[in-house]
C-alpha cells in the first residue's frame, strides 16, 4: 500500500509503499460458495447477514469484534493461563497493564463489553435520569435504557452528514450538552457517556480539545464522564494524525492523556486489544469500584476473572501492549483507508472522512429509490453477499430499533452498511476483491428492490430479525 505523504530524509520521493508490521505464520482456508449456494444461504438466513453460517461466507467483514488474529506472543500467553478460581496471576498482569496504559487505578474484568455496560448502567443510573452521549451504540443504549435511563444524543451535527469532512465528527456538541443540563438539572444527569471512536457515525474520532472542554464543563456541574474505550487506541491515532500539537506524541501517551479527562471506562477488548473475547471496567473512584466489584460476582464471575479464563486475560494483557504500538494502529487504519480509497475512486458513496474500524457505505445515497422503511442498508448487505460472498452489517433503521415510548421505528439520519475490517486478518487482495464486488452491486443499484421485515425480536432486532425481498410491482 502506498502513502503519498511519506518522505525520506525530509524530501518528497514520490510513491513509497508501506506494509504491515507482521508476517503470516498460520492460515485458515476460506472458500467462495457458488451463486446457487449463496442464494440458498441468504434465503435461509432471512436476508440477515447475522444469520448466515460463517462457513458460507468468503470474506467476513461483519464485525471487527472478536475476529482479530492473535500474535505468536498472545498464543504463547494462552499457555501461561493460571486457571485458579480466585486470584489468578493473569488478572494481576491485566490489572497492571490497564493501569499503565489507561491510567485508571481500579479494574473489574468482564466477559466482554456489554457485561461491563450492564454493570455500570445498573450501578450508576437512577431510573428517570438522562444519559447524554456522543451518538448511541446499540448495546450501550439498551443497557442504559434497561437501567431506567433516558438516552439523549449530544453529538455534533456534522456526525449526521456522511459527506461532512469535519476531522472529529465524534465530538460532543458542548452547547447541546449545556442546554440539556440547564433544562433537566445536573442532578438528573446520570453521567456523560463518551465513546472514542463513535461506531455508529462511521468510526469517527473525538478530539483531545473536545474531551478537555467536556471535562471542564462537567467539573463545573459535578457530572461524571465515563468513556467507552472500545476503540480508543484508534481514536488516539486520529488525534496524532489530525490534531495540532500531537503529531510527535505516541499513541500510548495520547491514549493515557485522553483517559485522564474521564472518570472511568468500559471496554470491549474484542476490538482494539486484538483478542477473541474479553472486556473490563475501570474507574477512579474507590466507592464506585466497591459497588461494581460486588455486582460483577452476581452477573459475570469472581472479581479476579469476571467471566474470562485466566488465559484470556493473559492474551488481553499482551494484546494491549501490541495494540498501542504506533506501527500497529497505523497499519490497521491505513488498510481501512486503502479500501475506502478504491471506493471513492469509483464515486461509490461512503461516510467521509473514513473512520477507524471500517468503511461505511451510505446506503441512502446508494439506493435513493428505496425508502428507509424498506431497509436500504439491510438490502445492500444482502446484495453484497449474494454477489460475492462478502459479509457486511446493517447500521441503519434496523439497528436503531424502536422508540421505547412510541414503539415506532427510530429513523436515524445515517442509513449505513458497514464493512468492518478484522485486525491482522485480511490482505490487500481481499480488499481489492471486496471493492470490486461493491462496484458490481453499485452497477445494478437501479434494479434493486428493498426488503420487508417478517420477524422482529424484542431486543436488538438487527441480530435476529428476518426479511423477505419485495417483489417487483408489490413495493
Ligand atoms: N460492537 C460491533 O460489531 C459487536 C456487536 S454488534 C452490536 O461493532 C462499542 C463501541 C462497540 C461494542 C460492540 C460494544 C459491546 C460496546 N461499545 O460486543 O459486548 O462497538 O464486547 O461490546 C460490535 P461487546
């Protein structure tokens, strides 16, 4: 892959390619099912890519969650698992590494991100309190609502426009937050829920200036700020690339500084930390820690494993150290950029600037003739699989779900189909194949019809809902 900005000895030398800072030691065979097999698999899956069997998928860009390739060091770490019920040495390793890289003193392990979201939501939110956030995430908002919280989106307006080129579209709109606090009163705010990067906006980062301003505002009102640190390493890389004053700082230093403006964090280690399972909660306040540590034994497991095996905790500790290395995160984000560049060269509508963990196709723009209640992004994910066996995920009205008050669809401004890139898994050729498949689906866009939902589960419907194609003349 090439980066035009690269220079040697300070001089422009034209194209200088770069490569991933690893080589491949073990491979897993994959197979492209033929057209009839793909048709059969999609129909059996009810046109929902979550319901496909992985063996029927050729290139799997459903998610970057738990799908990462571990290093030889991490695999070796698995052998060092101390599977004691209580006091595993792997927990103390993990605790030390989180303290070192994220800066929080008190750590509670959980089986994955939503385990941590459940604990913090149940512990901190009082029924009827508001939870302002820089856009929703599916599992995060659901846990906040199940705890009786009222979610309020306070992200900058730029985030809702896929074409807006603001470098930090994940920022909190400080004025929106101030007016919410004035309207409902500070006692009615549970905490500010801050995510870096913002998944549903397309993996968009939050700037250091923004988190500092947020901290100052919240200090004035005595409001806590909790961070969804799931992809905070990627966020730190964007700060290094885009924010003045940070170009010479390491990703690790930026990460730690950012976290220092927050009161605690929850984490799905399945993303940044280059593992297949794991998560944690970390806080500054000892009283809160005591309450969380007590809750974890009810829902996850003892406070020194929280649902993870000892070996899993070891893999996370090693993964954190690998994740924060500048060359690791650079290669990861530049691979996403490579795929995006191919699509942009062909004028295929995507969210810009390109985010950290994937390319998000603007399905509303891709299929302007498909109304949102016929699920353009769900349709695009299905069509891409049918064309080429590439699996992506809907991030539009299906993911957004229904308003708990009115029961109506929550129509988000962004109707996106996400291609999330697992870390250290696919090569440049897989990206080329994916881009060419999308180009083909785009060529047939005018003749494509939408979907109707025929089964809808109560919670997080995008995982299990089923659809049928709308027939010509029936739309
Ligand atoms: N994210 C993703 O594919 C996996 C599940 S899809 C709902 O993007 C953030 C920002 C996430 C996230 C999961 C979680 C939950 C919290 N915050 O999946 O429970 O992107 O480990 O983490 C997914 P767990």
